[in-house]
C-alpha cells in the first residue's frame, strides 16, 4: 500500500481552492457536494442578510460550509495517514513475531 497524501498538502489546497482537497484525496463528488451547498447557502444568506451587512456577513452560510469543507478534507487525510502508519506498524510487529497480520 502506498503512502497517503500529506495532510498538510490537502489542508493547504483546501484553503486555497474550495473542494480541491477532496479532489486530491480522490473523493471529488464529496468536494462537489460541499461546493453546491456553499453556493446555495451563500445565496440564501445574501437574500436574508440586511443591506448594510459586510460581504462576509451577507455570505456567511457559504463561508460556514467552506470552513467545514476545509476541516473535512483535512480530517480525511489525517485518518488515512494514521491508518496507514498503524497498518505499517502492525505489519512490522507481526513480521518480527511471526504472526500473520489481520486483514
């Protein structure tokens, strides 16, 4: 099994371009879902927010989903990395003890 993508690379990509972290992880449909809800909630809050609200205030729903998508992409990358590290350790421990790894 090859090493997973560095979680910090995924985090940086997700911050710079929404849904790109999910694309790097190989789950582009999940990234597209986040983009869809980002646009929808930004539009809804723009219609509901008062006219004197700031840009961020008018589009707060979209920014909320954007923040959640960053956290989601980073979490997926961290879990994959931890699983890979744990699997590598379990394989080396069983090789030393002569026990077959559990799959």
